C-alpha cells in the first residue's frame, strides 16, 4: 500500500508540474519516451523508499500527503530532517 501511495505521489508531483506549463506541446521523438522515463524514475524512488526507516516514511507522508482543502504553500523550502546524513 505504501509503495502505491508513494508512486501515486510521485506521479502527481510530476504531472502537476506539467499541467502548469504554458508552453505549447510539440511533438518530437523525445516526448515519446517521456512516460517510460517517468516510470523508471518512479521505480527508482520506490526502491529507495524501501530502505527508509519508519521515521523517514512518517515524515515523508506528513509533508507530502495533503488532505483535500488543507494545502498551503510553504514559506520556506521543505527540509526533511530525518533524511539528512546521506539517505
């Protein structure tokens, strides 16, 4: 379940960034591979998340899983304290 939520979160972040773009969509050969690249990056992040401690998983969920209607734009950059030190 956590893997699915994490993957969903990554796809949401990636696609929400694409949705805000105002540049016109241009068809080219590079755009054909884009979904595959996103899928590979999601798999890489999912494998990394398997190594996280319970504290890291909780912090990630608390920061990035937002209830509907409770979204606020952070005033400072997001810093995940339990991830400092190489993880």
